């Protein structure tokens, strides 16, 4: 596989950041944590289809990945688009853990397993996973280990709200095996925090970072969001500077997608308070410049990592992958997902669970897996998924090699796409190096736009209104 380095040098802002390109191509589009994207799933995909996929994967016997959606939050953040349940009642989470155990048992049985299934990656997402009490965390991990063999070197990751943990929580997570944490920060400016109903101090965040080091966590990732109400380029610089003082291994700098017609909590955000487009570009430019000065590597889209981080190394070696949790070092493996609204990838299928607790409990009580929708990928879907993955992770595609792997004539198969690429090539979003498509540094913030050219489903779509902006 051809690979190309993608680090940002200390003064590479002029190369990576091109405002004229960003303004021209900042359109709505998928994030490609999956291809086809989740909005293509349909309810003609039934429980029986998911059961068939589980049976096929069981025959292969390769290590799997696990995801648990833990939806409970004690309070609402107005910007959030996650599937969540706002409550302070731990009776609800205690019941949920017991149903997660039932779902695991059902999947284990459907796969015809006679011994524990090997696992190479585990992730708790939410919601706020640390909403769970210590007893609930211990119970969930015990149920997990009943059915799954967490292999040595397994990547255990968890999303953390620094406002909702104390040192004892981090100590317990380490004891349970977690070795990676992802911290939500968004912005440290008080006016911004009050506007989105999430007040979180620098001291709270730094304490969690230090506790994670004390208890041996291998990696710390931090999420920021630009484009939130009351933000300015000056105040966001202060947030970035405060975070760099904590030396996270990875940073994600997400664009806030204001979609109040889809996410009701966002209706509490006054659109007049959102920063102007020019200010958003300045925030992004300043952040890229500062992270470059601090020697962070641009991984792709909105992700940055230290040069010695596993993500940066994997990208350099051509081993970077992308899944529902974003960029990953794990080889492409099947993902079993548990809990409401969770999405799994099993064999050639995607499957998503029902969205509400009532539906989830009812389905499991009736002896059914809580499948809501999904899809089975055809040969063309699988081919394009691999192609888009290479563009998003490596910023390059050797078309001759790809054609050989898939026994196609690339120029004939993608005749329409190659014609469309000419416009992007003229704009500078891609280059041809022999028969390799290369997304140059100046186009890498817009790699999604290049990938969209190869999205057959998007081509036939009538609307892109459900997607966030590319930037």
C-alpha cells in the first residue's frame, strides 16, 4: 500500500489551511465512520438478517470489537446530538445493565459459541458512561467477561465527563482494565459553557488527566468543539493553550453542527450567538497553527495526535482504520454493539438497535434481539467502503493496485467519478501521482469532499440536510 506522511510542521498553517478552498467546499456531507452512512440503513433489515450475519462471523472465529451504549446523563448539554436519557435515577441504569447482560447472552447463543469469544477492542460510549455507579460498572464488566475473552493488549476505552468523576472512579476503571480515556471539554470559556449548559473548569479537567496518568492509562484524548455560541477566536486560543498544558495524546477539534430541526436541545441555543463564518475559520486556522507549533500530527478531518501516538504511527505505516468510534489502530474487525441505538458491523451487514428503553426492554423480554434497522452491503458497497477508507485514512489510493485487488478496470468502473474528480483536481483538492490519487496537504481538511465523489448512495440522494458541514 502506498502511504504518504501527513504531519503538520511548525509553520505549515499556510499549507494545510487554505480559507478559499474551505469556503468553496464547506458543504454538508457524511463523516464516513461507516460506508454506506447510517442514514442509508432501512427497516427491511430484520432480526433474522442480523442473526444470519452473527452465524457467518462465528464460523470465521476472528477477534471481535465490542461497543456498549450507556445513554444516561444527569443533565443536558444543549449542543449534544447523542441518543441520551437525562436522569438522576440510578434505578434506571441498574435495570439497563441487567438487560445489556441479557442481550449479550442472546448474541452469544446466536453465534453458537461454546467458549468465550476473543475480543481485541472494547468501548463504552454515551451518554455519560461514568453515570454508572461502581457496582454497576463492576457488574457490566463481569457480564462482559462471562461471554468474551478480553485478549492481552486489548484497547479498553471510555468516554468521560470530567465534571462527573472523582479519583476513585478513575482508579476503578483502571482496575477493570480500561487504559484509554476520551474527555469531553468543548470550550473552557465560561460564557460559552453557560450558553451550552455545560460549566466545566480547567481544574476539574486537569485532575482527571493527572489521575489517568497515576493509574497507568496509556492514552488521553480530548474533544473540542468550534462554532459554539459566544465563541471568539481569542477565547478559543485560551482554551487550546490550557489544554496543551495538560499534554493530551490526541485532540479532536469538531465543527459544531447546528441542526435544531433534528436535535431538540439545540433549540435552546440562540442562533444570533453563534460565531460568524469568518470567525469560525479563524478559530480553525489558529488551532491548526498552534497544534502544529506543539508538534501534533494531523491525522485527518478533525483529529490530531502526538507523533509517538499509535494513531500517528499507524497512519505513517499505512495501518490506520476508521470505524464508528472514529480513527482507530485496530485492524478491520467485526463490531458487536449493545444497548439502545448502538450500531454494529457484522460480516457484510450493519445493524442498529431500537432507540428507546421501552422498545429495548420489550424486544428482549419477548426473546428477540432489539434490531431496529440496518443493511446488508452488496459487492459494490464493500468495494467503495474500502476505497473511501483509504482516502480518509491514508489520503491516497493506488488505483492500479486497487483494481487488481478487486478484479476491476478502475477507469471503466469509476468513469463518472473520475470525470467529477477533474473539478476537484483543478481546485487543488487532489493530485495524480502516476496512477495514484493523492490528497495533498492543502486538501486534507476536505478529504471528506473527495471521498463523497465515490459515494454511490449520496449521488442518488435527494437531500444532504441531515449531514453536518464538512468543516
